[in-house]
């Protein structure tokens, strides 16, 4: 019996060995190398002469935590996480509920339309939205003018630039979450709704006591993935504003890119990456703990 189990275990390891090897080669080893790099002062000069690299230990991490530019970038990133994340969740859940109803005609068409931004190249979409936001020729301000709203310099004003990028980020990503939520809605047994109707539950009560609890695991997955995506916002500000105006749209990912590939401070850039990873891990664990605590 034990020999049979050992043979089965050996066969299992043989099947997964190629995948484990690829993960180790293209994920674990680069992560380990990045962490080692974050403990050095690796820069442009070290590329030509690696012998000049020095170990600085936690020096890069201390510099990150005392850098005013990092804290400003973190504030901008948290704006995407705690404002853009909930907005994306609401848009995804609202559209999923509407398209799940059988009374809505053309559901397949609207699902395709709402999902289309997800598969569209982000750089191309960001360029289009940059022209839509143009204060003179942009379509957005022309539409606002119909309602008597004065033109807004969406990407040229530090007070509105983050909001302009946030709207694009929500529009670009909510379709993916919508499809996942529709799948979650389709997995809820219809008998639960029938029982709720027989008990006299209205639409809001059915949503609160049947839909939301049944969607708990799906909402947790969508919430975590949305949060992680918002933490990693990079292409939108890079293409649309390059971090301006007045550094008001610099995110942590954009700051890491600038430090690593504009100023060639690779050790410092890797330290920023691991600090961001720690923040994402902590926030994910908190979100999972809150979800577990909300279960009946």
C-alpha cells in the first residue's frame, strides 16, 4: 500500500515538475534577485562595472520611508485604491445585476460592449481619452457644456487630473469584474429567490439577504483583484500626464519606473517594489479578514 502511494506521489511530482521549474525560473528567482538588488546601491555605473556595487542593507528601505516623493505617490495610489476600487465594484455589480435580469433585451450585445474596453490596448485607449479630455476640442467638455458646466482642464489642473485618470481606469476595468459577477449570479439557486418571495421579501430584501450573501466569495475575489489592480496603476498616468501636472498624478508604480529606468537607481527602485508588495499583502489580508468576519 505504501509503495503504491509513493509511486503515485512520484508520478504526481513528475507531472508538475515542468510547471514548478518554469515558476522557479521565471518568477521565484527574479523575485529573489530583485530582493538582493534592493539591498545594494546598484545604478547605471554598476551595469558597466559590477565591482562598484555595494551592499547597503536596509538603507534603500529607510530612504523610501523618509522620501516625501514616495509618500506623495502613495497618497495618489491610495486614492485609486479606496476611491477607484469601490467605484469599479459598484459599476461592475450594477451592470451585472442589470444584465442578469431576463427582462433586459440584447444582453449578449451589452455584455460584449461593456467587456470590450478590457481587451482594448491600454496605451491606445489612454491616448484616445487624452484627446477626449482636451479643454478646447475634447468631447467631454462639449457634453458638459450642454448642462451649463464650464470647461474643465481635466489633465492640466492638479485638482482634476487624478479624477480624469480614475474615470478611465474604472471604465477600462469594470467589464472584467462584471462577467465574473454575472457568473456568480447565475450560480445562485432560483429556489432561494422563490422562498424569499413566498416569505414576502421585496426586491431590496432579496438583494440584501439572498444575493449579497450568496455572492460573498465572488465579491471577495473581485474586490481583491480590483484592489491589486488599482495598486499597480501605471500606464494611465504615464501615457496621459507623465506624472504631471506638478507631480500630482505620480503613482508608486510610476515612481518606481522613474527611479529604475530614468535615473537608473535600480536598488532603490527594487526597494520601492517590495514596499509596495508589502502594502498590497497587508491590505489583501485585511480585506480577507473583514470578509470572514462579515459572514453569518
